[in-house]
C-alpha cells in the first residue's frame, strides 16, 4: 500500500523487517572492502609466486576499473528505475555473480606458473569488482526510495553502519582464520574464497528484497503515444531501441554528463576539495597499512595467525570509540575532533616503527590506539560531508548531493587503489622474495625493514600530511547555522508570531 503519491517513497515508519533487510547488504559492502585488501597481495606474492610489483598492479587496476564503471552503472540503474520501477535486477545480478567470481579469484591451480596465475587473478578480481558495483551502486541509492522521512533515513543508515562495522571485523579477523583451517595453503585460500563469497552474496541477496517493486497499477514506461516513454516522460533517445548508433551516442552523452557534473562539484566547492583531499590521503594511508598487515604479521611478528589479533586490536576499539568521537565533536566541533583523531592515528602508527629494533606483543597497544583514532577518522568526515552539501546548496541555490556522493566514493576508492600499489612498490624496491605455496624462503633485512616502514612510518606521514589539507577546510558550525537561519527566516516571519 502506498503512503504517498504513486511512485513516491513511503511516508510511514520503516518496519524492523525493512531495516534488517537493508542492513544485511552491509555484510557484502564491509566484507568486500576488507578481505581482498587484507589478503590478495599476500596471496599473489606468497602462494602464487607473483612479483610484488605485478601483484600491486593487479590490485590497483581492479580498483581503478571500479572507479570508472560506477558512474556508468549509476546511469543504468537510474534507467532501470525509470523503465521498470525498481533497481532490483542489477542488485540481484551482482549478488548472484559475486560469490562465483570471488571464489574463482582464490582458486588458482597450483600447477600454473606465476604469469598465468597473475592473469587468472586479474580477470577474476575485475569480474568480482564489476559484480560488486552492480549491487553497490543501486544499494546506495535505495534509502531515498525507501522513505521520505529524514529521521527514518537516519535510523535506516544507523543500523546499516552497525552491520558494516561488524562485517569489517568478521571478515578481517575471520578470513585469515578460515584460510588456516584447511592445513594446506592452496586449499585454505579456496575454502576462504568459497565461504566468504557465499557469506557476501547471502547478505547482498537479502538486501535485494528491500528494493522497491514497481506498483502493479503503474503505467509502463514504454507505453507513451510515441512508444518512447510513459505519459509525461521526457523523450530519451537512448530508450527508443530504434537506432543502435543513436542509442550508443545518447548513452555516451549521459556518461560524459555525469562526469562533467562531478567535476563541477570539485570546481565550485572549496570546502569539498579540502575535505576530499584530506579523506583521500587518509584512505591511502589506511589502505597501505591494511595491505601490509599480513606481511607484518608473517615477517615481523613471525606468525601468519597474528593477523587476526592485529585486526581485532584495530577494529574492536573502533566499535567502542565511535560514540565518544561524536560527543567530542558536539563540544569542540567536528573539524577539531577530526584533527585530534588524525594526530592520534599518526602518533600511534609512527610508534610502531620501533618494532624494527624490538618486535613483540607490545605492538598491539599502539594498534589499539590507532583503532580508537580510526573511528574518528571515519565517522567525523562523513558527518562533515552533509555540511559541505548544504553549504553548496545555500551558495548556488541547487542541491547536488548525488554528484557530491559520487565524487566522494570515487576518491575513497582511488585511495584504496593506490594504497596497495604503494605497498607493492616498497616491497619490490627493498628486495622482497616472492614464493609459491609450500616453499620456504628467507627475506633480506631490507625487505623486513620495508615492511615495518610501510606498516608504520608511511601511513603516519600520509595522515599527518592530511592535516595540511584539513587546515583549508573553513566551514564551521556558526557558518552552517547562519545559512540555515537565512533560509528559514522568511517562513518564520510570515507563518509564525515573533517570540518574546
């Protein structure tokens, strides 16, 4: 039953069932963002004999591909909604394909050589990234279609973030544990790929049921008098189906228009450029640290299983610290809280450099401190982004929330793409020795030193450098409140009596 105009989002409170179904999709988003970044480079170099440089290229290419196809999938998703009344088909395709492609990524036969293994992983992982984007892009668009109410959207996304954080911990700690259950390294990676892929796909499949279905009494989008759109719809040359050449040109035009809108947001908003630059540098730092974690556990702590403890030490404090960062931001401002979290993360990771001379269990203390800071580095910039969007709307008179969100996601993905690449470059430059499953190798001291630097000093320098771009972020609470006051004053003067 509709709660508003036909085709409009419901106005009633969301049911617990809808909240749970949508939040289940965060199992897929959190797991896919975590597990490949944690183990894929290590799998390539230590099980398949692929050089560190080539391994970094493979991971980076897949991430860049993800950045490029997201706007295209967004356009296809909007077209699906317009023509069919739902984004469900794309989400379902991604949820079904991802477990298969993810398992194939970690199913390289041990008999193939390093070059064939590299090609296998590249093709499989790019296919996995494509399947993930088919789900993720429509999934992010759903909240605006599920409810009109501001508080209900907040409620919906709050539960989604809770599941997301749990998913990061589950896959970050549980993935390596699964790998060790099989006894054999090759079988262990396959077991991890199959179980993780099924878990990711299951959460994504549940989330597809939250997508709105087309109302049965709604006119079809292709039943207009000219056969090109429903009543009242503007003519779209790409939807006629009459001329494949014209259709291709129209599709290309829409894609170019999407990228042009993204560039306009960067040119028009100085606060957005400052915030995005800061977040990109920090994504680069955390991605570099994540990609190096397994190498650090193996060659510095001398235990592959130590990766689980490292991940628990990082993420568990983040789960507990997020509300505290919110309280601090309300007292001193989000941008100041963000700066404090950044300094704490930089200091904590820089102290890990001492493990180059004295490795030991003490390492879990600065990692935990970095986890506390990480909670602030994730939650506070995400809370600042709506301020940037509202400031842009007040300055230019039009809302461009979708364009801002698209550029933000692309910037985050770019940081994660090049984080793995930087880590691989350091490994290659310091003489890291790759190996195949079951082969014992000894790493030169230069390679171990490179691992420690990449896990500690390099992330520290990147996040501390982000303070320079954060200084250019000039929006403050007073500015935002004043803009909102100017926007609402005429309505108060006309419709409400002045208060004493």
